[in-house]
C-alpha cells in the first residue's frame, strides 16, 4: 500500500496569523513539519492557498501545491492537493501544519492501521497520563476520543469528558479509567477522502465543531492508533514561545 503525506497550511488565522512561517530556531514551522513527515513518508506535499507559504516551501526545497482559498477544512484542502499532485497513493495522510515536532513513529502508527482490512480512516490517540490534573482533562480545547477496547475503532469524539463516571468524584476519574486525548492526524483511503468531502455537515459536527463526527454519523469506521509520544501543537504566539523553549532544552541534552 502506497502512502502520501499532505500538510495543509493556511496563512490566515484568527489566533495566529502567518503561523506556518513562524520561525523556530532558524526554520519556519512548515519546514519543521515537512522534514519530520519526510522521515516516515517517501512522498510529502504542503498544500496552501498563500503565495508566501508557497515560496517559503520552494525556498527550502520542499514540494508544495497551491490550492483554492474556499476550503472550510484541512480535509477539503487535502483532497484538492491530492488530486492536483497526480499521486497514485492508496492512502493520504493529513499531517497538521502546526505540529512542528510530529514524530515519525506517530505517522507510522497511523499507517499501520491500514494493515487491517476494511479500514476507511485512521487517526491517533494518546492516553492521558494517570497524573493528569482534572483541569486538563476537562479542557474543551483538548478533544477526547472513546474507542472500542475490542476493535480499537473510534466510538465517539467530544470536547466533553467521556465516558462519564457515575457515582465517582471527578478527582478520582483518572485513577479508575483510561481517557484518551485525540491527536489530530488523519489518514484516508483515496476513495473515502473523496466521498467525505462531499458529505453535508452533520448536527453533531456543528455542535462539537469536530468534522470527524460527520464521518462517524455516515457509517465510516475510524481506526485509532495509539501513541505515547508527546508533541506540541501551536495555536497561539504563547504556544510558539513554549515550543521554542522546549526545542532548545532538547538540543542541550
């Protein structure tokens, strides 16, 4: 099975304009994502609608595809880029453009999901460490996923804490159950990616602001690979400063 990686990268962002070009110790963020992705994939493209990002990728020697500016999600941009690339890959891996330290092992974990027959879509989850404080667990910006312990397929994604532990004080929840944080990386078979971009938004998707709920509602199976690797997603300038500090600390080891 052949895989291609696509990194959607938008310049416009309400919380951090120009984020893909933010400097991380001498390299733009998008370059760091690209270089990490290339460690696990032979074919990788950045997908953007902004000439500044396009030129930055060309400058560091990467492959980039200019897409339309009308897309509502990275999934839609990913599909257009796949079509324009001429790739013959069976599976498209959608890698978040704001995860500069994504690990090759994480990409490989998503790829491995397709070793099983009948998988439409794959994604990643990370168990919350048992010492996680309840504020972090209850943070609506951290998406939770409930998965089947039998099939390792997703049952539901939510910004709320699920499952709810009846009769147990919430301070004890982490000690009595394993909760999973969703890691925003997806992989789709090519025909499935085409199909899901044509689905109308579902009510659950609108309520939770999570597009993967649209896929579940329409009967698609999402296999969940597990990772314990910690990565740093960058949504704000403050996140960027934290990421730079973390990177420098790793270089000193």
